[in-house]
C-alpha cells in the first residue's frame, strides 16, 4: 500500500506501539516514528493520515494504539483520514468514530 503514496507525497510511517511492522510496511520500520507520544505529535503535523481498520456494518474498528494517535480531539483541523480496510477484526480493536469525512482504500 505505501507505493500508492510514495510517488506523490512525503511518507511518514507511524508505529505507535511495540509491535513490528508487517507485510509491505516492514521496509519502513527502520525509519518509523515510534511510540504513542511521538506518533501523536507527528500526526498533528500531517495533512493526510492513512490507517488500518475493519468495517462491520456502519461501525469502524481500529487497533487501540491507532485509536490513541487518531483521536479526533488531537487531530489538526482539516486533516484527511483514509482507512485501509482489512478483512477481519483484531482482538485489540476498539470502535472508532472519525471526525468528519473518511475515505476508504
């Protein structure tokens, strides 16, 4: 998925918890912003945030560490949110209510 964005934007990879990056994101783990506090700080400077989520009916679920970074009251005004949908819900998922419009890929 990162290849969708590397050609048109500067890419910052946020890794808010101690888990390692998986799949196609593994190549970005060495230059990732790591830790919840550092990721929240970086997210406040972003124009677009892409995150992994699961959609069940009308309800969106994200990992608890991701929810902490994209908490609506912490996001800058006008930030665009894009959810990269995964096919299953994970054990650490929590319900997420995005502020405003959300795009999906």
